[in-house]
């Protein structure tokens, strides 16, 4: 088995939404699957465009925060490298968190606008405006130490075995 898998570095990326938008997702649970797909797409497309590789991504959707409040967010385990078209593995060591953060904000707002009816959009328009002005809580996290990383893996992906290099 060990010969068949790549031993690669990875990052733990967390994508959240503004607190004000939680109510929208609470009412429209059907958005959560698309929310998850869009998170994976964001990271995948970045690496496809920038590095011409397909990264490895495992996404976990959490709908509740640590205070047991409704707080949908994504935990993503992202390889620091990807597969080239010719099957070779290419390593990289940087994820542009700030850029992805801004793109994620746009994606979430577009997702809401796309999925809701005209009537509902009208109703929540003031909320969307407010959110745009205050959205600071969206987060990408890169645990700094091996210990932080291992802790995160145990909590969010208990079924994943990761070898540290
Ligand atoms: Zn979580």
C-alpha cells in the first residue's frame, strides 16, 4: 500500500461564511451540498489554472460550531502538490489564502443569489449588503506546527491516516 500512495505535505483550509448569512443556509439546507462542492472547486481550479495540476482534496462539512450553534463551514485537507496530465507529481509550497478568501466571498454570495427565488432575494438584499460591508470572518487556516496539524486531522478527518515528512 505504501508504494502506491504519494507521501505529500498538506494544508488544512477552513472556509467559513459571515455570521449574518447563517440564517440563509439554515432555512435553505439544500444549499449546503452546493456550498461544499463550490469550496472544493475553488481550490481545485486554482491549482489547475496556476500549476496545471490536479490537487488531492478531502472536504468535510460542519454545520455546527463549537458552541453547538448553526454555523456551516468547510474543513479541507489539501495536498501541497498535484498530479500533472502526464501522471507525474508536482510539489508546491504556497496557497494564496488572501486571494482565495476574496474569491470564496464572491462565490458564496453568487451561490445565494443563484439559488434563491427573486422574492427571497429581494427580502434578503439588505442583509447581503450588510454582510458585504462587514465580512471579515471568512477564514483560511494553515496550522503552524505539526502538533496543530495532527490535532486538526484527528478531529476533522478521523478516518484519514497521514504520514508526516
Ligand atoms: Zn468545524
